[in-house]
């Protein structure tokens, strides 16, 4: 299932987040589709396919002491419209 995470952190932790990320490897079960770094704040956006909730946990728990995760499921707009159309019938 595809998810988007908006990850934020306190500016005082910027160096630590950067150092951790340089050595970070996503766990098995997480396939990253795309990543973006917000150049105006301490925020990163990641779209990924999570195989299961265990993979999600392994990807987020190591960061929870320093980052906040806003995670939500996402879908291609055309696919979403198709599902909405079917559900509304």
C-alpha cells in the first residue's frame, strides 16, 4: 500500500537528523517511490510502498525520538476517481 510521510523535526536537531540519514537504509518491506527535502524548513516528504505494518514500524521507530511522522495512504488520482465512482453508484 502506498503511503506519504511528512516528517518534521526541531531545527536544533537538524545536524543529528542529517547525520542519521546519511547512514540510513530503509528496512526490508519498504520500497521508496520518491523523496523530497523541504528547503525552507526542517521537513522531508517521502512516498513509499509499505509491504506491511511491521515494515512501517521498522522504518519509523528508530526516528521517533527525534522526528514527528504524519503518515497517510495515497493513491494515483485516476485510480481514486475510479474507486469513488464505483462507490457512489
